[in-house]
């Protein structure tokens, strides 16, 4: 008997199969027929949900971004943490990447996928900005920060960090990365008028375990 699945369930099934294939075979090497064979669906069913393989990749990335934003929003709404602590937990939640996400990012770093990579960076910045802005505004009320431009400051910090610390764009040596992480923390503290040392945890996270050694 033919099993009829709900549209959202079928759509996620396609995304799950494509994500697995993109990670194992590579985006450029995976064909739509590979996805069809993996799930056992007709080509018409695939095209009912997606126009192309690129659209599937976009949807997979959107799903990762949505998950990260959801985790950040949950932290931002916590009442048991002060603003600097919320920022720490948000950054940690974004860094807690699953193997699947890491493999997708590797695929985005391939030269043919530069446009999708750029879109993923932009979408991450656009969707995280309001969440982190709320945290900064909470920090202003709590007396940790002071700036007349909380949202714009967040935008500048997110754009610079997402770009400069992207391993697919720059291959910094450990000492270079440690210095840039220290500079970023200094800029962040200055922009938000925070006490020196408020964001030392960010320097440690950005520079990695060998940074500054």
C-alpha cells in the first residue's frame, strides 16, 4: 500500500536525504536522481517541493540557521542570566555545530558554491541581529553597556566577525588569529562602552585552544 506523507514530513525527508548525500558525496557530485533513489520518490514529487538542487541546499542552510537562531532566542529570553552571560551562552550555542552542519559549511566553502555561502552569511546576520540586539538592550538597562546605536553596533560586530573569522575565507596562523580575536574583543568593549575584560571569553573562543600560546 502506498504511504502518503504530510507535505512538511515529505519535504523534510527530501532535505534529510540531500543533506546526507551532500555531506558524503559533495554538493557538486550529487544529482537530483541520487536524492530520488535515496528516498524512493518520483521526480515529480521532488519538483513539487523544490525547483533545483540549489534550492534544496538553500533550504538545508536555512534549517541550520533557524535552529541556531532558535537556540539564541531561548538564551536571550532567560531571566536567570545577565547580558554578558547571555552573550557567552549564545556564542557557545552557535559554536555547538553538529557534524552535519560542519560538512555543509565545508561544501559552501567550495569555489562553485560561493554564492550560497554568501547568502548563508547574510541570512545568519539578518536573523541573529534582532536577537542579540535584545541582549545588548538588556545589558544597557542592567548597566553593563552604553551605546545609542545597539542594533547598528550588533550589525557591525556580526558582519566583521562572520567574515573575518570564517575559516573558509581566511586561513590565519594561530598567532594571527589570537591577535585578531584580541582586537575584536577590544573593539567590542569600546563600541559598547563595556568594562575591560567583559568579553575575554570571546577572545578565548575565537582564537581557539592554541591561540595566544
